[in-house]
């Protein structure tokens, strides 16, 4: 789920913090790179191009703003499944988990803000005889 990873490239060590976030059907694998500029890349695309709505960008950045780490890390995300709203929630969850690995003192703030809780609400399944999960055809008395 979350782990600290050190990789060696040609001459220097690269420390990165990994976190996995989930929401609805979306799964986000998040890498936090310390000593960054605050750049967020989602599926090899900048966050401003990936998410059109400002509310989704706000959801992604909330955990960073809660611990005052907006410009401390570069973030690289691979996200699959779900829609844009679910993906934004999954990324936020993954960033929160990775932030704890980077700095253990942020756990209390993130937990109080509700960023570490996995939102387990899923789509309700369709039932037979109905049009959707709960929508029935119109009742006719005669």
C-alpha cells in the first residue's frame, strides 16, 4: 500500500515515497519525490490539462495544503479506472498515504482532516425487474 523506496541511478540515490489510493472504481499509484517544486503529473500529463474542473484540482491538492507541503514535493501519479471525480479522490487518498511515509508527524493532521479514510461507497448493483438500482417503471393503476 505505502512504502519508502530508494532507487539508484547512474551516480545518485533517488528517494521516493509510494502510496496507493482508492475511490469507487479508481486506483491511483502515487510517487512523492522530495525536494520538488510542487509539480503534479497525472498519467504523464500536467494536472491542469488532465482535470478541467478547478474543484477536482482542489481535491487533489487538499492533503498537501493541510500539511503545508504544496511546493516541497513533485508528484507523479498513475491512475486507472473510474471517472474523473473518483480518480481525484483516489489521488488525494494516495498522496495522503505517501505523505505519512515522508513525514510521520503529518499523520495527526491528515487523520483529523479525513484524508486517510478510504471512502468505501460504491455504485449499487442493478436489481432484476427494475430499470436501475432503485428506479422502477411507472406504476399504472388500470
